[in-house]
């Protein structure tokens, strides 16, 4: 798709429809693009990005506040004498 401002909002919507988007979807995408370019969506701070990533880690089960018991590891792997 060509540059949004070169085409204009109407031509962009028509182009999106030609790509398979419905009329309502195309109009909503163009409206979203206009809002984004206008700056309606503030950029997240570095702290917000880190918090979002930490939340994802917890939801994905890759991070928890549980402290592993070192004795449990020793019991499952006895040392050879």
C-alpha cells in the first residue's frame, strides 16, 4: 500500500477494501491511523514497557514470586560418593 498521505483517507479506505477488508473495517482502520498520526495515543514510558513485560512473564508462567526450596533440588539429584 502506498503512503497514507499520498493517497489520502478516502483512497486508503478504497485500497483497504480492495485488499479484502470490509467497508466498516477499512473506515475504522483509516480513522485509527488518523488518530495515531494526530498523537492521540501517548507513547508508553520505559517503566510502563517494563511493567507490561513483567506482567506478560507472570501470565506466561515464566516468572513467579515463589522461592524454590534448595533442599528439593538436592533430594532429586543425590551426589555420588
